């Protein structure tokens, strides 16, 4: 007798499968099987069977299912599989060998032990039939709940690790040719899994395919950069160097040293067959290398679309890596389209992150961000490529003012105001260069076999690099065609977009040759890309845009990819080169004028409902549905492909969402503009994309005002305030919230107005107006606000800042009680942390430690990072007061890091002030003073008075012995702050100022 959970669920007795009952009953057996010999509580089973809304009969139903299963196993089995009831739940008693997932797990664990013991041959024997081909997913075909979903994912991860272990064993045995087919599909589907990419690169290098290894590296690098904003790790970089050396041969490799430093390189992959432009390249290289020591060097490359501006800039930048060894940065400014254009503030954010500046250190104000950018470049040798610039206004703020930096700007327009030298105006290739490029694509023999046809082809393409590449690629895939045959085909096609020309020829004929043979549906799908602002679409979006069934849309997209009209940027994500997009746009204008508005509305509706669905794990579904006044989706069938909680999808759509909001507003879909902005708010808020919130909600606010929808106007103000408060722009946040109060009051929405006043209370205590904060929160409670959970923590914190610790404890206890009643783990963890924070400030350290650790444990269990930095900081202070200084410093370091990641400036200041106190009492007083100074700088910049006052007190203690007069001035400044706030620290300060000098102990 055995239980199988890999694939579908079954219980086999000999050759017979037992009947397992209803789907819910099967889930009970499945959870017991994967947790064999462990107690599975009734709570766990209810959560698994009804993760969202369990019925009142949930517990009796679970007991009935378990009883049915127990009777079935007892009557059919031999006693080796038994379900027993225990206090609180059930346990499946069985030998793990009787359950297939545990047998597989044992094999995989044994294989890891053998590999560590240096027995790769035995690893191959043990794993060969277990991972190649891989087993079916856990409980395939069964709709599982959260616990089994986690087990399914864990098993999938184990299988992937086992597959990689088998490949590693093959490599250890010198059988790289067996590892390559095993890894190729696996690595292609796991672009972000660096171990898989590294193993495949090793295998390809060992089999002599260095070019293939480099292709793997570049695909992984692009995926890591686009989806995570990270560059490849050291192992992939070393393998890239090894593959490059292998392709170049031993003489080149001999010049590289093992200790060479890998620079920060964000240059995208460019063509490997760069031809022509020798004089231009040499001139730029010579010019830049000769002048970079005297200050920043800026060179602009302009020219028509498709003439190779970006390729030239990337080629020159790559040749400059030895001179500018500290980094190579790249950003596509998308200047060719107003809707997707990157604003200077966003561009600076991207460039600073490429330099390695943590998100929390990037200022919110544009002027401060610009200053940080210029300071970060000081002392660095960096080359920066600013691609697709719209105009001088977009570029000028990004240019460095000093340092050894080379900036290469590309644009379709002449930008005469950026540099004292005239731009490099890039012409098309010469005929010889175009023929050389064609020869690299289809082979020089083939060009020589039809020289007249080759000359006609490059002339037909206008010697435009992109057109030559498109034509050459088509010939490369048709080895039996003569070059003249393609020319004849192209010459018979009509011309579109006459503005995109090279002399008397247009690149459009090359596009038309691929477009015209398409069927009507495929043509419509292609033209649909020209209707929208998004930089990429997935198959469901295209289906929504074209009103096609999803399978048909996917098939048509595959056809377009095969014809090189559409690029598949990542599995299931499609985009057009900008010239192709222009072509698609022109076709759409000619052929789709009437239906285009309906098509765009269909896409925007699908995107809106997709965002709401995916965000369900981080957003209250009822709240957002009510705020958006959400109607049924136009295409509910397409939402099945959106997994709840698929935040990676939202990350991929980040730039798209910005473009869609803009397009909705510009095309007259005002209601859709503000709804899309609001729907994406929670994701942007949790990820720290405050610039995105500001941009989309300002557009949404304009659209809402244009439509006269007061409810929408209030929403936009409210969520604009959230970005302002998180980035320390308290005055702007306050103005937005006052607008919300005014609008909600006028609408007769007393509840909404009161919620806005509660939010204003947060601004009040952050800006030191504690009495106003206290009144705002108490007023909300007096008005019998429907949801007290957001009010209680704000009230408790305000009381704590006022030094009214007993009252604060009472409020936080009430907060914890209400959260427990509602089983709201988010608020439970916050209440525990706040209670611990008060106990810490009362010196009740053992109680504080228990509460703070309980808060952190609950946060870890639920995956919540909210307020983690504050809790860690309070725990560090508690450890300091207990005399456990090393432990305190570890927690301080974690708190500073968490505050930096969260981007909350006031928390960054608080964490530094707390760290400074510990450094002070451990005798590291210079470090403490520096940390107090950092806290003062941050808190002054955002006008957060409480942490300003604390930092001033710390600096006064540092100056006490050498500069007593200056120390006294610092304390007087702090006293003025604490007096205005009514903070309890003012009493100690008055005593210090009235008495003899003393130092912090």
C-alpha cells in the first residue's frame, strides 16, 4: 500500500486505486501525507480547505472528512497507513517509504551527501531517473490551499536543485556533453536562478561552445537587470571572462589576471559584428581619452531612427572600459514617445541605483538627488550612455559637472545646447560598409555569388543598418534564396511612413515584406501594438486589446515572432523595436481609426482588473473595490492567467502602468486613469516606488478634476499624501490631506473625512505637533469611527512621544486585543512592537525584550517588513540597557539596513540616533558623534524635530569637554524643539543647562 502525491493524488493497494471522496476530503489526505507522522492541527486543515472565508461548519466538516478517510484506510489497508485523531488535530502514521514524495526527498538528500563526499558517479546513479525527465508537479490537477502550495513550490525547488546537482556530477566526471541537454531547458526557464546559468555556462565552455556560454550570460544579465534591477554575481562574471577568453584564444587570455576587478557594467548586449564607422569610432575614442582628465566629456550622437546611434555609442563605451574602469552605465530615456519618456528625476534614480547607491539613500527632492548624483561621480572613472534623448531639457540635469566621466548621448534630434562641440551626426552606412554587414549576416561567399543582387539589396535598404539587418536575417533563414530574389520580393511591396527615409529609400518596404503575407487576424494583432503606450504586452493583454480568445492571440503572437515583426523579450512578453512600433502605429492610423478607442478601453480594463487581482495579497479587496467603484471585467476569461500574489508581474508592468495611466488621461478615459493609479498604489508603496506614485496620481488627479468626480479627486489627494509622508515631504502631504478632509466633508462622507484627519495626525506627530496629533486621534475615537485599528497605534505612539507611558501602554494593549479578536497578524505584530517600545523607554528591559522578539517573530512568520526597522532599533536599545553591547550593535546594524531599504527617512534618523547611544556607552565616541551628525542631517532635511533634538543632545555631549559653549548652544536648540513639542526630554535638558557640565555615561 502506498500514497502518491507526485502528479495526482492516489492511494494504491496493489494495482487498485482507492476512492478518496470529495476534493476537500482529498486535500485533507494530501496535507496529512506531506506532513506524515506530524500533527496537523484543525486550524491548519481549515486554512488549507477554505483559505479565504471558512464556513461556520468548517471544523465539523474537517472532522467528517478525516473520519471518512480513516475508515477507508482501515478497511482497505494492512495497518501500515493509519490516521489517528489527537488533541487539536490529526496525524497520519506511516513509514515515509510508503509516500512517494518522501522517497524522492530521501534520494535527493542522499545525493547531496554523496556529492559532498566526492562520489559524483554514485550521484549520477541515484539521480539519473529521478530528475531527467523531471517528475510531475505535486498534486497536479488539484486546487490546493496555502500550505500545500508552499509544499508544491518547495518540491519544485528541490527538484531543480537535484537537477543541478546531477549536472554538477556530470561536470565532475568530465561528461559536460551530458550536462548541456539536461541544463539547457532548465536554465532557459529559470533566468533569475544564477546557479543554473553558471552550470550551463561551465558545461558549454567545457564542450567548446564559448559563444553559447556568452549567450547564456547575456540572457541572464538582461533578466536580472530588467526584472530585479541587479547585475550578475561574481561567479557569472568570472565565467563570462572565461568564455570571452576561450573565444578569443590563449594570447588574449594571457593578459588577464585572476585578481582583476569586475566593474559595474550596465551596458546592454550589443551586436558582435560591428562594422564600419572606423574613422568615427577612432575619433571619438581619441577625443574622449585625451580630454577626460580635465573634466567631464560629453559627446552627442544624433541621426535618423535606425541608423545605428545606440550601436555606435555602446561600441565606443565598451572600448572605453579600460580607461573608465569604475563603471559603465546605460539608460534608455525613451525620448521618441511622449507617453513613455523618462523624466530627469526618474533617470537619476535609475543611474544612482546602477552605481550601487541603496534606495534609501536616494533623496526624494530633485535638487538633492541631483547633488547626490554629482557627488557619487566624484573620484570615479565612469562612462555613461544616455540613449534616445528627447531634447536638451531632458539631458542637461543628468550631466556631471566635474570628475573623470564620459557621457555619450544619442538622440533623433540635434541637441546643440549640451556641449561646446557640434554633435556627431550619424549618416547611413557607406555601400562598402553595408555590404560588409550583409556578409556577416548571410556569409561572404553568398554575397560574392550575387554581387549585383547584394548591391541592389543594400541600396534598397538605403544602407540603413536596421534595414540591412532585417533583410539579411530573412536571407539567413532561407539559405536557398539568391539575394536578388529577396530584392525582387521587396521591390513589389508598397511603401509606408515616407518620413523614415535614407536618401530616396524607405525602410518600410522591409517591414512590409513580413507584414503583407499575414492573415487578417495576425495583421490586426501586429497593428494593435501601435495603439498603446506600453513598452511590452503579454498575450492576455493582446487578447484584451484585439478581443480575441487567448489561445488564438498566443498563436498569432508566435507567428509574428517567427516573422521577426515582434520580439519576445521574455517568455510570454512581447515588444516591438521602435521603428516597428512606428510602422504599426502608422498602419493602425490608416486601418483602425474607428475600433481603436474600443480596443484601448478593453486593454485598460483588463490591466485594471489584473492589477486588482494580483494585488489581493497586499491590498484589502473590499476596500479597493469600493474605492474604485469596480464593475465586472469586460473579459473575465483573461483574468485566469493572473495569479493572486504574482508581484513579479506587477514589477514587470511597472513602466507599462505609468504609460497606461498617461494614455488613459490623454485619450479621454479619465475614470480609467485615476483607477489605474489607485489600483497600483499599494504595490508601489510597499516597493518604495514613490516617484511612480507621485507621477501616476498627479495624472490621475488631473483626470479626476477634468471629469469633476469629487470622490476620485479625494482618493488621488489621499494617496499622493502617502508618497509625500514616506519621503519626508510633510508640508505637501499635509496639504493633500487637508484637501481630502474638505472634499469628504462637502460630500457628506463623515467617515472618509475622519480617516483623513487620522492620517493628518501622523503628519502632526512626525512634524512635532503632538497635541494636534493627540486631538486628531482622540476625535476619531470619539466619533465612533468604524475601524479603530488604524487609529489606536497612532494614538499610542503620540502618547509615547509625550512621555505619557501608562496611557500609551493602555492604548497599545487595546490595539493588541482588537487585533487578536480579528486575527489580524499585521496589527498584532505592530501592537507587540509598540508595547515593547514603551517598556524599553520605561527601562523594563526583560518585558521589552520578550515583546519585541515576539513582534519580530510574528513579522517573520507573516513576511511583513512594515516597521521592522523601528522594532529592531528598540530591541538593540534594550540589549544596550541590559549590558549586551555586541548583541545590541548587531541589532543596530540590522535596523539601519532595514531603515535604508524601507526608504523612511525619519526611521533612518531614529536608527542612527539609537546606534550612536550604544557606540557612546561602549567608548567609541568619535563614531557616535559621526552617527549623531548623520541623524541630524537626515532629520533636519525632512523637518522631523524629535530626532533633531535627540541628535543635538548627543552632539552636545560630544562637545562638552572641548567646546562647552558650543555644547550649551546645541542643548538650547534641543530644548527649544522639545519645549515646542511638549516632549518629556525637556525636563532633563533644563536640569543639564541649569547644573554643572556632565557627560553621558
